[in-house]
C-alpha cells in the first residue's frame, strides 16, 4: 500500500465529490425556493409528490456520478482491469454494500475506505436535503 499516494488521491477525490454533491443539492434546493413552485407544492399533492420524486432521482444521479468519478480513479491507478469492473466495485464501495466478485486488490484498501466515507457523507447530506424539502 502506498500510504501517501492513497491519502493524496483519496482525500482530493473525496473533497471534490463532496463539493460537487453539495453544489448539486444547493442547485436543486434553489428550484424548490421558487415562489410558484412552493404554492403549487402546497396546493397540489400530486405535483408535490412528483417534484419530490424528481429531486430524489436527481440526487441519485449525483451519487452515480460520484461513483463514476471514483471508478475513473481506480482505473487510472490500475486498481481495476476495466471500467465496468471499476464502476461495479465503486458502486459497492460508495453504498457500503460491497460485492466480493468486484473487490480490488488489498493494496488499494485505504482509497476504497475513503470512497465508502464519501458515500456515507453524500447519503447523509442527501437524506437531510430530502427531509428539508419534504
């Protein structure tokens, strides 16, 4: 394990992903602060449910994009044989689900754990966001 390389690449990727996630959610939140949207959501339950579902889908897209960034990092480090493998591993790490069929070499354990931390933080921020707009 290359401790310093893992920390350098992992910490930078973690920070960039969290920044992107926060900006994406703030952008989504600005949509919900439009006065006309607020009125429509208050008066029409179906519109409210639809906009909430769209926000959840957009948040999921942010999560997928972050996992894709981590997959690109794994590929750049030669930690994965191809992008499909890297992405499947990344989705497992990001969601902390894991899948033994898509585990990377033990030397990349620190970066793997930093991605899991990224996932936990992003999911927590997303839950808070969805709760705030509900």
